[in-house]
């Protein structure tokens, strides 16, 4: 079906909200990382300077993606998915060969370091969006339609889990189930798959001692200031210290080497301490507004691939916001998931900005034919 892409009409509110979130993140990375940067590297701007560089790279990627017809990603999905699988395998193999027992999440190529699970998460969204578009008439057929994407998603999840990165694997599974549901998959198939996944993931969760300790700590939040629950306790102290209006920019106590990761996983705690409830409210409201606009973009697109891609990318972002917010407030066990655009950036920041660029391009697409019923879209 023909598409008309306007190079002038894109959803400016999405771009503005993203730039505001990046600005908040840049300010807070500087504020939260100065002490830990000085302690580790002897200079207070170590993390900040790297964050600025990655923001600049991410913005170039964003504006580049905005100008590229989003349908190109349908063609790139298969090779990107294969590349993601290979990179996950290669990364784990290198760590094993080197006898490195730390999490095999980062692949080092010269001076370049990137997190392979970030690319895997992005590529599985592309794959699922393209698959639903191509197989929408067969998606209710368990063997020929529903099972192949479930197997592929399961493979990616398994490779991410053995890094180990359990929380990212769960996010991938949640996104996959949502996209398959939107694509018209039978509820019975989805429920059966979810039940099997839970039956498999719970034993896997309990195989790692540190995960068990996190669960124990979650159910005994007030036990011991130096125990497994230390990060969450310090996070709650920071939030409580901030009150309604905060103690002021740069005045956080929690960032003074009390919170181990104030510039990444727990940066929202520092926002809460320095800018109080108001700062948290503004930040979360911006994310909710971004999600609302992204859903609106997807709703306005009558191309199935665009709908699925837009929803997959937007849900990915909001799920990270939800889980990060829940962690810093002690509502769920510690997961290690950063908050998009605000936490100290790396591969995840660049890929999230790429996602925004794709959303902007989708917002520019106008179909020149009547809308056709295509998938079980959650918009009525």
C-alpha cells in the first residue's frame, strides 16, 4: 500500500519531551556522579564527560533515524536478530574463556564497549513487529503462526539469562507477549505460554544465590543497614530526606558514596532527594506523556508493522521506567534496570534515542488508502 512521508510533519512533542528528559538526565548525572567519579578515577567529571559524548552520539542517531523510512527496519530485522544471537554467544564465550566470572553483559572491541542485551532487546522488537505483519493471517495457528516467534523469543531470553541478566530477559518476554496479543494471538495460547514461562523462570530465578538474597532482602526491608537491602534502604533515606521540594541541586547526601550506583540504577533517588516529590512527579509525568504520545502515534498508523514497532518501542521504555521507579521505592526487588534517558548512558541510551527517532519517522507516515482491519490493536 502506498505511503506518503512528510519530511516536515512529525510529532514535535515527542522530541521536546525526549530532550527535556535528556536534559534532566545530564544535569543529574553530573550532580550524582561527581563524588563517585572522584573516588574511583581521581576526577569529578569522568562519568559526566562520557555521558555527554554518548548523548551526542545518541542525538545524531535519533535525527538520522527520523529521516529514514521505518519500513527499512523490517528488512534489517532478520540480520539484526542473527547478529544479536551471535553477539550474546560470543560475549559469554569470551568471558568463559578468560575465566571471568562477572556478568557477561558487555562486549569489548578495542575502546568500544557495548551491552549485547540492549541490541537483542531492540532486534526482537523489530523481528516480532515484522513477523506479525507478515504472518497476521496465521498467528492464531499454534504450530505455523504462534510457535515460531515464541521459540525465537525464548532463545533470546535464554541467552540473556545466562549472561546473567534475568530482569532484561523478563522484560523481553513481557514485550513479546504484548505484541503477540496485539497481533491477534489466541488468549489460550498466550496464557499457556505465560504459565510455562513462569514454571521455567521461577526455578531459574532460584538457581542464583544473589537472586535469592535479593528476594530475602525484599521481604525483610528493615533488616540490617549493611545487608543485601543496603541499596534500597539508602534509596528510601534519600527520598525521605528530599521531602516535597528537595534539598537543592548538588546537596544530596545519598550520592556521597552511600548509594553505590547513584548515577545509574538509583539516579531517581537523587532526583527525589535534590528536587523532592516535585522533581519525581515532573520526571514521571514526562515519561507518561511520552508514552501517551507514542501510543497516539501507533494508533494513527494504519500500517501493521508501524503499529507493532511503535508499540513495542514505547512499551520497552515505559516498562523500564516502571521497574526502575518500583525498585528505588522498594516496591519490587532490586533489578539493575536503569531509567531511560536519565541514567548514565551507554548502549541503552543510544538505542533508546534510536527508538525515538523511529517513532518520529512513524509519526510522519500518512496512509493514502482507507484503513483496513488488521490486528487486535488495543485502541478499540
